[in-house]
C-alpha cells in the first residue's frame, strides 16, 4: 500500500524522501557523471509548450497511487495506459516517478519514451536538486515539475535556471497568489495552478478561477486537480486555461483511455 500521510506534513515528508533519494543516487553516479553522459549524448528535449496545439490540451497522468488516496491503479500496466492516452487524444503525458508515495518508477518514463518517441513527456516527481534535472533529461523527459510551495523562491529560481541551461521545460506549480507572483518573478512560461489545498487536502476549482486573472496572457496556464468533467474543462478554458493536468479521474475507473475521451468530449 502507498502510505497515506497527514496533509500538513505531506510536502515536507515527500521533500525529505526526495533529498534522501538524491543522496543515494549520487553514491552510485555522481552529478559530474550525469553531466558527462548528457553532454556525450547531446540530448534535445522537445519544447513542452508546443504540446498545447489541440482544442483540448489534456496532460494525462500515469498515476498508480497518491498520498491522499493510497492505491489508485497499482497493478495497471504503464505502457498500456500511455498507449490508451495517446490514442484518446492526450496532448502530453505526465508520468509519476516518485516511488514511495506515488508508486512511481523512473523506468516507467524510460519505457514510455522508448515506446512513444514523439510523445511530450512530463516527469512528475519532486525535484529538489539539480541532479534530478539531468536525470530527467537522460531518461527522456521533456519537462519537469517545480513546486514553489516545496522549494521557496530562491531554490525554485536555482532549479529553473538549471533546467533552462540544458533545454528542459518547467511546469511551475502554484497554489495561491503569493506563489504565483514568485513564479512570475522567476520567469515561468508554463504555470500550473493546483486546486488542492495543501493544508487540508480539499479541492476547489475556485483556486483556478481566482488566479487566472493574475496570469499573463503569454504564459501557458495549466489547471491541475479536481477536474472531473468536460464541463469543468469548458469553464476553465473559457477563463483562459490552455491545458489541464488530470490523473486520478482518469486512472481510478480502470479504463483511462475511455475516461480521457469522455473528459475531452469525444464520447
């Protein structure tokens, strides 16, 4: 079972375990080794912003578990899910690689990249170190997630700059106006508004409704969490959102491709 953690501790706990994972990984392969491998391979991640050219731009998530709900679809095959999403019209895929709380694996993203070379891939993990950015590029990610609430402004800026240097896109996640202003100061070009309240884990689309007026028109606004119907997408698209990150709603029913078609209005 995936551990269920009290809401007030969740980001701290996940960040703590992420830092431990980085320490363990560095003991096997140093940052310098990753950088040398990246330079030798001359990898060029795709510009994640170019994924959002469809009428309904859903970033469909390969998500087996979460700290708020425990197991969601622990036994489902990640490659089958990716295939169903792509056939159903996903603009991009988000792949959970965090192992403890979300039952993700780096291998999931590597497998999906190998099988679907043209897909736009977001590595959904909790990035706390430059090491993870090179790791993401080497496994085939086009974009990484940076969570302002976890990192604070200074650390988010450092990691954002490091990602820009190697050409990997950043989805910068915010939860309130203060975090949004930080993202804007840093220079984020893709901003995700998470509708989940990190204090009590409740979800309200009011967060997306309230923050959109403060997001510049040249920034790609992505609504995250709590999107359950095509009507939700229609409302938020009309407000100015260009993309939608959806995981649990698609995975929990056991037919992610069908669920995605219904969400984007193809059924």
